[in-house]
């Protein structure tokens, strides 16, 4: 998994960088081998004017699936990071689970005369 963290219109502090990396490791660590790339873009939309203007955009690239893009805007950047990462994690888990369920449904056992059902599985004689 490649991780790309970008800050636009402000400087990225060490504490914010470590916070983003910790959230990625915590939320996406179990799916480490199934994710190609995560891009996190942080920016200040309004600049020094204040208000709900801190944006966190998370892009997750999965093999054989469309790219997942989650965008969140809050007054506090840490809250925006937390919410966007949490939503992205849930979406990734849901998409991977659906893909795995589709693979299971595609398998159709051979119901020939030589097959017997033992413990809900087909055993071929």
C-alpha cells in the first residue's frame, strides 16, 4: 500500500502528519494487502477568514474496483480527518466484503450422480 499525504494552502505539522499516519494504520491495517494506494489531501479553503473551511479528502485505490473518494469539511482539521478516514474505512470494508461474497456465489458445485452432501458440503466419490 502506497500512502500519499498532501497539504495545500498551509504547512503540515509533525503532529498532524503522525495523526494521519496513525489513523491510516489503525483503520486500514487489516486491509493492507488489498489496498493499492491511499491519498490524503488536506487544505484550508477560506484561508485566514475562519469558519467551516478545513477539508480532508481521502482517495483509496482498490484493485479491480472503482476508486473511493471521501470528502469532509469541518471547522477543525482533526475532526475532518477523523470523519473522512472513518467513512473511507467503512466504505472499503463494505466493497471488499461484497467482492468476496460475489466470488463465493460464482462457485457452483458439480451435482453429478457421484456427489454426496456431508456436513453441508459436496463430497465427490
